C-alpha cells in the first residue's frame, strides 16, 4: 500500500507530493490530464514565495489607481510557470493517468476507484484536484479576467519597466453594466506584459465577453494595438467551501485555501506543503486517522479558520457596495500603514493583525463604506472554513 495518494497534479498537488517524497514517503498522484501545460499566470508577493521558486520577473514598485494614485514598495513576482512544474516534480514521480470517481475508507486506509475501474490504495488520500462545482442552488462569487500578453514597448505608458500595475479602477468607456472592474498589468520576463481587465469578485462572475470589450476599449482609447497577441482567460470561485470527497482531507484550492478577497492561493499552497508533509510523516505510523488529523491541523489551524471567516466578511462588504463606492473602498485600504496591508493580504493565521487591519480600514473609510462593512459583518449567511 502507498503511504500517500494525491488526487490532482496541479501546483498544489505536485508541491505536496514532492514534499512527501522528500520525507521518504511512498507517494502516488492521480491526474486525468498529467501532460496538460500550465498556461495560467501566477503572481505573488515575493516575500511569500518559498526559497527557490522559479520567478520570471519581479516588480520592485507597484502602482494602484483608485480615486488617487498610490505606490506600493513591496516586491511582487510573476512565477515562471514552465519551470515551476519541473521544480515541483519529485524525482521519478509516480503519476497515474485517470479520473478519481470514488473513495472507499477502511481501517487501514482509503481506496480510490478511477473511472477506468482501476483501484489504488494509500494510508492517506488527499484531494488536491482544484476548484469544484458549486452545490445545486448556490451561485458562488467568482473572480474573472480577460487578458492580453502584449509587447512591452506597446504598453510602456501603462506598465513602466521594472514596475507593475496592481490595479487601476479607472473605468473604460465601453461597458454594458456599471459593475466596477480594474486593469492589472505585470511583466512576464520575456519582453511582454500581461494586461488583464479584472472583476475582483461578483456573484455570478462577470462574463468574459464583457471584460474583453472593456479591455479593448481601454487599450484602443490609448492607441495600443492588440493584434497578434496571446489571450489569457481567468474564471474561478473565491468563496468555495472546502471539498469533502468521501471525507478525505483536501489541499490547495480544493481546501478553500484561496484568499477570498484577492483570489491568491499559490504561495500559500507552496509554503504549507513542507509542514503538511512533515506532519504526515510524523503521524503516519499511528494510522490513517492520526495522519488525517495531523494534516488538517496544519492546513486549517484554528486561527486560520477565524481569519478566513473575517476575510469572507470583507468580500461580502465589497460585493454589497454600490459600484461608485468600490474605488473609494480601495483608496481607504491603500492609505493604511504597510503593516496593516500586509496583515490583511498575507497574515493567514494572524488573527490579531487581521482584526487590527480591518478596524483601521473601518476608521479610515467614509460613512457609506462603513455602513456596507457593518451590514456584511452582521450577515449570518457568510460561512467559515473547514477542511
């Protein structure tokens, strides 16, 4: 029997698999499309990435445009996705091509049945298969974006060399709805810049065709050519509960480890993979239940659950705001001291820091924004996290 079986061989699954292998555990991964390229662009704060993660480009300065322009001096990196896959792959990994359809728990471990009928067993099974379909009747808030990868010289006015555009809430002329979106721009390290028209969160997600119209309107108004460029599309839920496939523990997006207010999650998965694997290695000899409990405590310690609940409240506050108030909300946020900004964006287990940041944000916001924040805080429909 294998020690660990991981369903999903994306960044989270491969990171966990590689760390488990480094602990000397027998690891197998199950992935329906193991050879499919990773085409998405991953951005992260440079200080959140574990040492050695391959980086394509790092911007030392970011600009944010709300009702005013703000400068962020916290370095921001774009991960080299192609090299990341190799960096996360353990030597001689065992990857089974297939789709997991059922998990059968037993006293000695769990057996996973694939769609082809094959069965694989392990003491610990982890679901790292990414975002899952929402329950019937529930429409999750989703982040959507439509992007173009343009030559740097075409967009130097928007994204200056060595810098990145974190968000520009100036609204383009062509819009079919008043829902606010922002322009995001980062260097890719190959002479190109990714420019994305982004809807931070909406229930349901803003359609990609609307985002495309807005992005082209924005760029064409500045005389930027958009011919012969690569397109990138983004659509994922930001409020998905942790998936409970036959009760097995989950990791990465399947464990709702995505920041509900930003959509970031890669750095968290990469950072936690090592400690999660170490916890499994220490407890595996005590049996499946002990290994699962140890794993869950690392992925979702009590402070992280409370912080996640607070972040969900923040998401609901933004979703409830009239479109005209959203840039003002972010203007108040970027006026916060850096340690408050960092606590809210990166302090996954920093309950006190998150509370202080949200309190400071409330004090700095104007009264319409404060009202929306209070209503979101009192909303009983906002759930917490569980893994």
